[in-house]
C-alpha cells in the first residue's frame, strides 16, 4: 500500500442525505397528525437514523410499538425517494477522484442498511470506485464495533495498519479507535446539538472534506 488508506462514513460525511431523510420523516409525521419539520430543526438528528428523526418530530413520544408500525412506512418512502435531494458534500467528488488518481485505497463503512444504500449508488458512481461499501447489515455487528472496518480491509487482503477513519458521529470515532485507526471528525456533518466532539477521542477535525487533500 503506497499511501495510507482512508475509510469513510456515508451519511453526513460523503453524502448529504438529510433532505431526503427529512422528506421521509415528514411523510410519517403527516400520517400520524404531527406538524412537518424543517431541515434546520431535524438535520442534526440524521446521524442517529430514521427513528431518532421521527421521534424528534413527535416531541420524544415515539414508543417501540409505534415505531414497529411506522418504520416500514418510513423505509418504503425513503427507498422510493432516496436520491431526489441527496447530494455529495462539496469537495467529496474531488477528494475521491484524487485518491483514485493517487491509487490511495479508500472505502465506505456505514450503518445504513443495504436496501437503503443501494438506491443511492447509481446517482453517485464515484462511490463505487473504492474498495467497496460495508453496510449496517452486511455483518452481524455494526459500528461502533470495529469488525465492519476490518472486514473491508481483510476482504482485499490489506494490512490493518496505517488507516484513517472519517465520520461525523461518536460511533464512527469509537469504531475507528477500536480498530486501531487514526480518526477524524467531519464537523460539517450531522453532529447533534450541544454535543462536545472534543470528548470523543478523535485525532483530528475537519470543517470541509477538501481538507483531506491538504
């Protein structure tokens, strides 16, 4: 491996998926009689997934039983509309193209399930040019467990040493640390309000993905 490799989280790190997650959330909220949410109000919940976004819109009253009923509705809507407003974060295309030109290995490790990840890929072909994508249900465990990070490297028979993991959630940093990787917080992502990212134990912080080229 000529250059140190980098693994990325997906939502909130490479892709800005919050607008489409918001649309799916509002579909559910409208169905059960709650007011629609704005992106400004709900964006910072996106990193914690669909349930967290719906629960926020319901003022933290979502029960396990109700989520079992509403989850398929959310997933169906998101599956059908996942690519409509989602974009790569500014600079992500350039960063990944540069890594490819440098023959620098990179890959994606997300907790997003396969069925919700696959619809996004045809719109963003650059995401298919790395080592691959490990989804939240690819293995029996997901982040913050380190195994999904190791799985991608082991699959390509790459050394587990000298890797960096970039993400916007505590579980990303925890997974990277447990995997023995250098970790970087993407501060432009979906970090919850009032979260003190400096307690996460990361090695570095970026406000723009393009900083990875500096």
